[in-house]
C-alpha cells in the first residue's frame, strides 16, 4: 500500500478476486481529493503521521486482520451514492483508512518497499502533480524519472493494474467530472483537465461513462 495525498477524486480498481500473502497481493488503487485528504488528517489529528511522507507497505497479516479490501470496496461503492450523502460517507471511510494505517505502522507491521514500488510511487506522484499538462506523455514521464519507457510502463502496469496512459486519462477525467459538477463549461473542463484533443476527449468520456460531458454536467451539477 502506498500512501500519499493527491489532487483527484476517488477511483478504485477492484480485481475479481482478492488475495494477500508474502509473495502476492492484488491491488486496489484509490485517488483522494487533496482538500478532503487534508480535512481528514485534521479531523483524525494525524498532522504529523510519518507514514504520510513516504511509501508505506503494510504486511499481509495486518491487511487481512483489518480487512482493507472490504474498506476499499466500500469506498468505491460509496461513489454511487447521491452527492451530499457520498461526501459524508467517503470522508468517514478515508478517516477510517488513515487511522488503521496509523495503527499498523505504529505497531511495526510494515515491510520495506521494493525498487519497483519506489519507481512507481515517483511516477504516480509526478502524474498527480502534472496531469493538467497537455504535453505530458509516457515518454516525457520516463525522461523526468530517468527511466526507460519500457521498464517504467511494465513496472507501472504490474503495480497498478493499468497503463500509464489509462491512469493519466482517469486523473484528467476525475478533475473534469468535478469541474462539470461545479458548473464549468464542457470545453473549459476539458482544457483545464489537461486533455490535448477535444474530439478525443468527448469520445473517451462517452465510452467511460455512457453519457456525454454535457449530459453529465446537467445531471450532476451541484446546487448552489
């Protein structure tokens, strides 16, 4: 498990089966809006938690004991709730996650991160910080990290279960969806989220969510 704040809404990738042991663990990937992350830190009084400033890998026993898989699945499911209810439920779930990780790290139930973990964490951090840059690509990311594109792509897919391109697209889409909910125009939401091509953006949005960005904006615009 890698812990860090980010600048995107929640998304969770849940494998069909879940298994944790010393040699293998399925991955569930979650991104959390930075403002919510910081609010949960304050509410849980975890401003100085050491695990938040480095890669944290929990050992299999603690993952199974506190059933992180179930928590992550519920976090994904909470996104189907109405907006106002969703925010309240998800904040409670994030706080629960933070407290459980703090408990586990405080009792020493962690393992050392591998070099692959470190590389992927650096890649994730860079993507989270620069996804709004329309020129950001896998090639550019590899250059920034002084890694070969092939090795980085392979390591990233192994750890996150998706390609760098797919991960970047979802980061941008999450930002775009939030902008649309806030009433930003479709074109501006596309541009501000880092999509380099408007036509491709429209096709991808419809493919991922089954509706057009304009329909999503109309259905989910927050009441002022």
